[in-house]
C-alpha cells in the first residue's frame, strides 16, 4: 500500500481492473476445481475399492474415507494459498513494471529531444531527470525492502515445496503403471502447477530487467551534462550507473538459492532437470 501512491494513474487503473477480474476468476476457478477434485476422488476411491484388501475390511474403508476428506481439505487450502500468492505477485509486477517502464520511456524521450535539437538540457528537462532518478531509487528501495521482509522467504519455501512436488508427479507418470484416469489427473495437476509457477516468476523477472534497462541510456545522458550546474546531477547518475552495472541486483530472491531474474530462472530450470533425473533414478532402482 505504501507503493500504490507512487504509481502512475494508468498503473492504478490496471491494478484495480486486475483485482476485479481476478476476484471473479478465482470464484469460478474454485467451483471448477472443487468439482474436478470430487470427480477425481470418486474415480480413485472406486478403483481402490476394487482391491480385495479393501473389500474385506471396513476399517480400511473408513480410513480411506477419512483420508480422502483430509486430502480434499488440504488440497483446497493449498489452492487458496497458491491463488493468493499468485495474485499478489502479479499485482506487484503490474505496479513495478508500469511505473518503471514509464520512467524509462520518459528518460529516453528526453535524450531523443536533446539529440534532435542538438542543444543542452533545459531546466524543465533537468527537473524531469532529477524526478526520474529520485523515483528510480525509491522504487528500488521498496523492492529490496519488501523482498527482505516478505518475498524472499516466501519464494524460498515456495520453491522448496513446489519443485519436489512437480518432480514427483512427473516421475510417477513416467515410471508407475497408473490407470488412464489417474494419469489424466496427474497431467492436469502438473500443467496447473507449472503455469502457476512460470507466469508470476517470469513477470517478476521482467521487473528486474525493467530496473536495469536505464543503464544503457545513462552514458548518452552524461555527454549532455557538460555545465557546472549539472555536476551534482551527473554525479548522481554516475553512482546509479555504477550500482546498476557492478552493484547488487535490483530483483527479488529465492532466499539463499539465487536471484529471481531470467538468468536465475534458467539456473533453477537446470536444477529442476538435475533433481528430476535423480528422483527418476531412485524410482528405477526401487523397481528393480
């Protein structure tokens, strides 16, 4: 909420529109997924009751019934947490992406105007450049503060839980001889799980890319800041350029696992492939 007053009008409109649409979509998604869970649970229970071990034991049937209820409750709870986390991540992306993108576009427009006129930077343009620098620093502070306070630990635990779940589901599909209904259920869960991971994480990786785009234009600005009254502004942008090039990345993190950038996501994908083959090897050795 502290970040919302610094967002542009278009960004605020997009946030409110997204919250309105997400609320309706989440309601519909809850209904659809509840129906799918009950249908899938009925199919799996029917297949399990065909085993002789369960047919001759009311105790086993009762335990299976209660475990099914607990499974449905935990699944719905996990679904609600995932939806809340995904919506929060996308809302954060909308605020940062639109605001930083607007700052970058204004910065590039000032440089193009100066190049087109072939004159020095005017007083009004100097004030706009100072505002861009101040807003860029403020937004970077909000990102790093919220990352250390909330998001870093959240992403860390989210990754530790999500990657083993996805790896186990894929391994079960490849190794186990499952009925076709169970295979379709596992495929559906794997697709939903992958989408819920990729969309918000790719969005937040784009935020980091937006923050670092301005570094490509700062050298062009420095050639325009030639007068004595521009010295303070030039030093500020020198410091900003050094931080963007050689300092700590302005991005979210997975705790101690790494940065949430496009490169960090690629490295996480490689770790996922490695974990997948390790688990797959364990499955093959246990079956042999």
